[in-house]
């Protein structure tokens, strides 16, 4: 006869969430041409578009200049009609900005239909036109030595 404690039964539904986090996609947004092309790329590790009318955390890195990698946190929100994506992030790197300094970026992209391609503008620190790009291995690479 099987015996389960109530606390064990409460944990079972949570175990189903672990693989979803482990295999979550990454989301990359190139601003002003993107990293390697004279601009900046924001990389949301484990970020996937939220459901319409929802927001989810953005955690990852931002690559800019030729070797600068910033730590980035924020929020991504999809409008109620699924046509506007807003990503608001704070970037930190004491070597690049100075100790205790952070810089904000506010990226707003839209698309004509819920399955169309996003495009828009970053009106924050890095500024410029913004488009989602494929998260290549080179973009996802986080070397030990960087500015």
C-alpha cells in the first residue's frame, strides 16, 4: 500500500514546471544594427513572448561595443491584442558605466498582426531601431573575460 504525506502531494505539480524552465527559449533584440554590427543586442536568457496582456521577467545580458557584456534585468510585456511588445531593462557593468551606475533601455516594438514580425525603437541609453534577431551561439556565449 502506498502512503504519501500531504506535503509530498503538494510538491508533485511543481515538479512538472522544472523542465519548462530548463528548456525555455532565449529572445534576442538587436538595436541600431546589433552587436557585431555597430549596435547593441539584448539577450533574454530563458525569455519567450508572454501571453497577450501579460508581463514576464527579462533576465540576461546585453552585448555592445566589441567586447562589453552588461548584466541586464527587467520586464517584457505583450499588449492585450498581441501586437505590441515592450521590454524595459536596466543594464549594469561597473567597468563600463562606473561603480554604482546603471543605464535604462525602453524598447517598444509592434507588428501588424499577431503572427507578424516585430519592429520598433529603443528610446533608452543605447537607442535606435529595434528588431528581434536569432539568438546565435555567438550571441549566447558569455566568455570569462569581457569588459
